[in-house]
């Protein structure tokens, strides 16, 4: 076969034209979904069949192509496979991933990290700062945990277990995290996300750089500093024009520590029987929620004043979720990872004002969001009591049963409720979620004693006191 030596445009390099033409044959087979007959291969290569045949004969002789003796079709041969594997073995994942990481940092403005697997686990080899400053002790050469970092979770999901088993065993003992669900979620989504799990106030998303066997050779990570909340301005050294009120803090079962309340979310009509008693269809429509001020919380209950401007003051017994980790747009499967614990709660309600606002299409604030409207019992941490998906919820007034149901009757369970709220607000440590009340709500008067119990949690007792004299006219 003759060859033509020629000069390529825009370059002083000279090449063999026949080699480049022959590569069109190989490329046509690579792109084909199955082996090809000569006429189809020639058409795909853009060559006359006679010319294509000459290249094919040489490629078959050298093992770059093979021909099936029965069908006469051509396919890629073992020499090409060997060449491909050799090229993969020499591939530098850092060199490949670095340009992609640079583009990611430019596009998001966030800090980017590139990590590889080393003897001590995930190790940072590239650090590209973004527009937003990230203050952390991590740097190039730092190692990351498997269970609580996004990078570690990707390696855990996309490396053979024999490589990660020793580190997982050590971390499981200290972090009390079950690896299997993490691995399943990361493999299903192809990415790992954390929010404050490894470094408080820092969210991160990580994705693998995979080799030919589907194993992670490197991991790219995008770090997202959490926007500071309204309270951040109070942390600076400055003089305020008045004393900052102390936040309510809920006691924690088995601990001297307390749970400071950040925000209170409440789910409406989350038990079918209660929806019916409120005159609504209990079909499983999307949930809705309202909020209460943080200082509406009344830790441990006790005596609360009868509110002003109402003639129909109601109790509502509820299971309360205490959020311990940050998260936004969380999936149902990952939602319970945000839970610190559970408690018994009361959503005290000016029913007449709530119904008037509802019927007029107005907000419920005067009916729901007022001082002393969210009594709450001690929080039982998940690490002690586990998650709550069933169990009796029971309320009495002066010893007479008024509400008696089961947590299993929730229309939207705890995970679904957390996931739904996280689509609208970034949930933060300190948030409380009141999950809805069963049927049997009713009025109380000054002097009445309300007792609420939920199986497995510390009970809550509230006594309705007299109205604040400042509101009496």
C-alpha cells in the first residue's frame, strides 16, 4: 500500500495520510453499536468498499480488527483492547479532573477541592479558592473522614469495600453512623452532599472521577459557605440599644446541655380525623405549614397565661421534631439524618381568630403565632431513643381524655415533613417542627390542666393561667 507524506494545515508537523484514513475505519467500528459488514463499514468510514477492504485486511492481520468466520462482519480486535487498557493505566486522574474543577469554581464562585485515595484515606491534592472565603483548617495534604465528609462518602460508595473497611470500622465506632444507607444513596444519585456534618456552617457537594472499572480514582468537591443568618450580626463586638432577649432553650433528656430554639415550623391538618373535624378533606394533598416566633416556645411547660382577644382557646397535642443539622432541599431518604431528637409539644391556638382568618383567606398569625403558644417537653436525642414513627399520642384535660391516637396515623411522616419544609427554607440546628395534631381538639379555660404523653418521650404538663392584666380592659 502506498503512503503519502503531507503537511497538515496550521502545523509544521508532517504525517502519514494513509494512517489517518485507516483510523477512520477503526473509529467507524468504535462508534457502531455492533460488528459491521464491509459495505456498511465502508459507508460509515466514507471510503469506497475496495479501499476500505485493503485497510481492513491489514488491520485483521495485525490483530487490530477481527472478522467473524460465520457472518463475515468486522469488529474491534484484541490488540486495540490491549492498547486501550494500557492507555487507561497511564491516565492521570488529577490532570484530567483539574481543568473540570477550574471550570466548576469559575461557574459557582465556590471553593473547589480535588482529592485522591491515599494510605490514610481521602487526601486533598488540589485546593482552588472561590469568591466566597472559606475559613477552615483543611488544606492540601489534609485527610477527610469517610462518613461525615462529602468526599469521603463518594470514595466509600465507589471503592471496593476491602479498601475502606478499616477506616469505616474506626469511624463507625465514634460517629455512630450506619454506612450502608449512605452508600446506597450516593450510588443512586452519583453524588454526595453534606451540610454541617464535617465542618459546621459549611455545605459541600462531591462527585467521583471514575476509572474504567467504575471505581473512584479522584473526587471533585464544591464547598458552599452557609449564608450567615440574622443572628450573625449579634455575634460581633458592638453596643446595642437594648439588651438582647435570651432565646428559649429546651432541656435534653439525659444531658445537662440544652437545645436553643431558632425557629418553629408547624404542619397543618396532618391527621385525617383532625382534618375532617376542621371541615376539610383529608386526602393526601401537599402539606402546608405556618410558623411561630422562637420565643413562643415554653420549655417544660408549666403555667401559661390565657391569651387576649379570644373566646375559644384550644389545645393541640403534637410530636415535635428537633433539627440538629443543616439541610436544604433534602430527599425523603436523607431527611432523618437532620434530626437531633423528638419531644412532646402543644400547639396552643386562638381557634376563633384562626378560623376567621382562614375563611377570609388571611394569614393565621393572630390565631397561631403568639406568646406562650408552643409549650414543649424535654427532647429525647435520636442516639438514645431512635426515630419515632409510631406510638400512642394522648392528651387529657383535668384527667379526662380528649385526644388519643397513634403517631403512625400521620398523613405526612417525619421524613416527608422535613423534606418538604427544606424545599422552602434551609433547615438549621435549633429549628423545631410541630408535626400536626390528631382529632379531639377543644377549648380550655383558666385553671385547666393539660397533660400530654407520647410513647417513649417525657410527658408535658401545662396549666392555663389567668390573662396578663395588661390585656384586661
